[in-house]
C-alpha cells in the first residue's frame, strides 16, 4: 500500500517544475498519467547528452534529464490542440482527482481545458497551474524561466562572491526556482485533496516561480523587510559566508600530499560551538570581547576571518574534520559528484537506486528522499517509450475499443 493509492493525476506539465511535483506524487503512490505531445513528447526527452546507454554501451534516445524527473508515471500521447484530443482530456477528467499544467496564461482556456470548464465536469477536481509569474499581475504574459526568475526574484543578488572580492551575479547550480515551485505545488495539491475529501469541492492552485523565489529569500527577505528597507542595508553577495553568523563559511586548509589546495566548511551556529572550535584550534578568541558573542563576531567579521583563515591553513583537511567532528563542531568536506555518490552516508541512506530498465539491465539514478515507515515510496523507471501506456489507459479508464483507439492513432490525436 502507498500513501496516495487511489489518487489519479492527469499531468499536462513538462520540463521541470510540474514534472518534479508529479514525480513526488507518483513516488507516494498516485497514478500519474503524463500527457505528452504526439511525435515529440516532453522536451526533456531530448535534452542530452548524456543519454542512457544500452547494455552494449551505446546511447539510446532517453536523456538523463528526462529519466530523473519522470519516474513512476505512465505516458499517454494526446494532441490537445485538436477538438478530439480536448474531448479525450475531458473524458479522462471524470476519472482523475488532480489536473496539472504549465502552459502559458490563457492557453488552457483557448483549448477549453481551463478550470472553470473542467470543474463543471468534475467538481472535486484539484487543478494546479504553474507559470513563471502567475495568472495575475503585469508580468503574467511573460515567459518565465528559472534562470530569469532567479535574477528577478533576488536570488542572484545574494549568490556569488562579494563584489569587493571580484564577485558578480551568479545563478545556483540547479534550477532551484523550478524545483521549489514543484515541491510547493505538491504541498498545495495535497492540502487541496484533503479539502476535497472533506468538502466534496475541488479548487484552483495558481503557482508561480517568482512567488516561490521570493518566498525562498527566507531570513534574508525578513532581514530586508524588518530593517533594510528603512536603514538602506540591502543584503548582497557574501560568497561562501553567512549574512548573520560568523564563522559560517568555506576556509582553505593545508594542501594535500600532492600539493593541491583543500577546503572545508566551518559552520559554527552558536557561541558554545565557537568556544569548542577555539579549544580545537588552541586559540583564545572566545574570550576576546570583540568575538565572544555571535553579534560581535558579525560586527568584527573583517578582523576575525583573516585570523581564522591563517589558523586553518596550519592543518590538513582530514585532521581538521576529525578533530572538529569529535568536538561536535559543525563542519564538512566539499565533495564533487564522484565523492557524493561514494559517500558512505549517501550509500547507507540508499539515495542511489538501481532500476530495472528495458534498455539497460542496471540503471542507477537518484532515489526519492522520502522515507515512510508504513507506506514506502515507489521506484519504477520513467516510461521509455512516448505514449507507452496510451492503449492501456484508454481501454482501462475510458473503455474505448481497439478500433476507436486505432482511429485516434491514425488521425494523430494520440
């Protein structure tokens, strides 16, 4: 049994934010029907290299990007620009609890698949729209991509090295506005399903990447609204340092045996931990009134950090990490991907899953981080074939005959 057994999702989203949301719902047991454009499908099917390799080491047509965002789903092709395709979607709505799309504002209404139309067919329907800027406001008709939203939403203004150290705007290494919007959408859908269960009424979710990005500013957004807008202290780029905590950043340590530079993360979250760090470092900084309290360390950051850096350069990485971990001082290595996926903790937590795939007997991908004791998540590979489950879905849910399905296929509706 899975948490969302009995919940069916009609997923008209593509690329990342929407598929990330529906992948999580599918992990939890929902039957997610991924509706794709006939002939081409989700854009990410072709977003490579890298592509999955077959048993002989030859690349297939399945992009790693697509595989990492569409597990546990079924693929149905349907041309929603055609009236017969729209009619198919409306018939499927009778069998579904959730509808999710990330088309431009107004597209769904043009196709007759907007919320006001579909709720007349299924009043309990939870309908989620994901766009760059939402269904209202002066930017609603703009195309909203993660990169642009990271800039407009302030994230790039606080990401990257300090300007006085030669820094400049920097995006995050993964599409965090997309990913967070997908997760917020998932939370909203689950809440709306609960409401529908209690009241018999569905509802509409208007999700926007920009809204999510602004919410993600978190403590720095609060810093600005409670102080900066009055004092003029606008949060800026701090590189690997923390705006409100010192020391909480990357430091260089002694080079390794090959003479290569090495670094560690030192994340001292309170004054007690700072005192423990000082004991490990054999220093008396915690007795200095300029540095004893975090608020003083923040104010005197430019005095303390160079002294910390000089000290940390005296010992190699593994020596520091072992001593700091023993003293319960938060710290960490900076791993590349090879080191991440060989890390014993990552392995112990089973964050790499081996999939049974028709093109390759052993495919390793990142697993879901959700670990439920009674209803464990599903682990099925993304559908390799475009429209792989079209016949199955149309027969089982709509009771269409073989001849009717053949007719839809010959007319390129599916």
